[in-house]
C-alpha cells in the first residue's frame, strides 16, 4: 500500500513539473498555482492519502509528500521569477524598427525672451546692460532716489521688508554726498524697482552713463489681469552733458516703433515721481483690448538724485524710464491677462 502511494505522489510530481514548463505567462502561472499548490490543489489532496495508510507508514509517506511539495513550490517560484523578468525586459526593450519619438525641445520663458530682445535692441542704441541685487537696502531703494520717509511708497503695506535682516546701507566710500541728507538706514527689503541699480551705477561710475537694466521687482500688489506681486522691469538711464527731455521722448518713440511697429499708438501723460522732474507716464494702445495700458514711467533725473550719487547736477543732466516687461510682452503678443505668465500652463507656453 505504501509503495503505491509513493508511486502516485511521484507521478503527480512529474506531471506538475511537466505542466510547469508549459506556463509562459503570468495568467497561466496563476492557474497552475491554483491547480497544484492552492488550498484545494492536487498536492493538498495528496495529503489525504496519509489517513488511509498504516500508522507505521505515515512518517515515510509524509516525508515523501513534503519533499514533492517543496520541489514543486521551488520550481514554481523559479518559473515565476523568470516570467516576471521576461515581462520587464519586453516592456523596457526598444523596437528599433519603429519610428522614433521626437524629443521635446525646451525654450526660454516668454518673459525672459522678451527681456533678452529688449536688451539686444537697446544694445544697438548704444546702451550697456547692467544688473544688481534683488535684496536691497533703503538707501538704494528709497533715500538716494529722493523718496522721503513720509512718502507712501515706503509704507510697510507697499513693500516686502525683511524682518530681522539687515544689510549695509552704503558701501564704504561708494557715495560722496555734497549737501545731501546723511541718512543711513539698513532695513532690507525686496527691491520695488530696478531704479536701485541706477543708484549703484551712478555711485561707482562717472558720466557719460548709458545703461539699460532688466530685472525682477517685488510689490505686494493685488493680483489681477495687469498686476502681479513679482514682475519684471526694464530700466534705462542716461547721464551726460546737455541731456534733455527731447532725448528721452525720442528714445522711447524709437524703441516703441522698433519693437511694436511704426503704426503703434503711444502717448505721454504728465505725472510725478520723486526721482524725476519733470515726469511722465507712457501708455501704449492695445488694439486687441481697445484700450490704453501703461507701460511705465519716465522723466529727467532729479538733481537731488544726482547729488546723492556724487554727480554735479550743474554739469550733468540725465533721464530715465522704467517699463514693465510683462506688459511689453502682452502688447507684443496679444496677451490679455498677465497671470498667464506665471500659471505654467504648457498649452500657453508652447505657443511662443
């Protein structure tokens, strides 16, 4: 009786091993597991043969059944691993006969591209590109620009002041004032205008000066279709002998017509800025929106600003302007909402 049971068990082992060789997929392997190794599988059923055997034969039969079960389970695990590796290799393989996939080529963000275009345009007009720190002190952001302590532009609600952070207000020996207020304030803030770089240039360089300054600026403005709390400005500064408002206006007209086209409508409106006198705001007509939108402000550099930077206002004059780069891009490419620049919608970015 025992020999017959052992023969049946070995026959079951041989059948299981032969059928395992035919399993070539995960689905077939799962059906095999249910058939031979499951709770109702054939190896489980073989265990019932022990109950029919003589008590003296049960230890030997039990060892035989366990050996067969271990052999089948080991072969099953090895086959499963082999099939899984084969599926992974097939999934990762590259069929060189299929058409290739063209990679997506990145490009500069539209705002940065427009900034580069503007720098190149003004470079042809004889301007040198400058830049400066975005973390500034009150001297460069306000005091040297003739903005008094009482001016609303210095209010905490209109600036990003850094609590507990101090920066040296003025570099040692960088400024030689003649009669200017010797106020030294070190409160640090994110710059609200690229005019801060004007001060840094005039502090360290003698006229003639002819620079253009693209860069990021920060103001806690309420976000809407034309305002962001972080945006980009293009600043220009000219300081030389006999510079007049005519030079400023003609330069802006040249820029607008060269960049937007000769039929672009532009207007100058009288305005007030502490750092320029006289001052004006520049508007450009947006035909797609049927309205005028301000590009920025301009004017003749205030004599106090020149004095604060150690430049004699009796000998030199200058003009400056600051335009929003996002608004220039909006006018150039017919974009109606400034928020599109920062929403990172690939469908928008791919258009440019």
